[in-house]
C-alpha cells in the first residue's frame, strides 16, 4: 500500500485512477486516518474497483511531496488521466473517502 515517489509518478503519468494518503509517522491525525484509509482501500480491492489506494510517507521524499503541493498532513489527493482531481486536507471519514472514488469513476 505504501508507494515510492517514482512509482507514484509513473502511475500518475499512466493516467491511473488513484487516491493517495500523504502522511508521516510523527503526525497524530495521520495515525487516526490510517485505519480508515486502509479499510476503504481493502473494500476497493474486494470490489475490484478501478481506483487504487496508496499511502505516501512525505518523509521519504520531501521535495516530491512539495512538488505536489503538500503543505500539511494528512492530505488526501486523487488523480486521474495524468492530473490531480481533488485535494482534501485533514482526517476524512469512510464516506468522504468513498466519495473521492466515486468522483474518479463517474467524473
């Protein structure tokens, strides 16, 4: 589920439908977000969703995170067709995360 900056850039360039949780271990709200994000991700896998969920630790590549406009965490971004679709800052509940998937699938 954790993705590297090079893997993420490759998936964005390919136009894949992605929901990415930008986080860091020292971030309390990020630790609250993680189990919710994992649950939604697991449901997407079980339902054979065309949307993929990944987490990206901003400490692994700070300059890449900054290039995507990450200024605070947790930040959830969605991507499709090679571009950013949505950006949400702060902890999101299951229904909010699921709505990002619906936006990517239904436009």
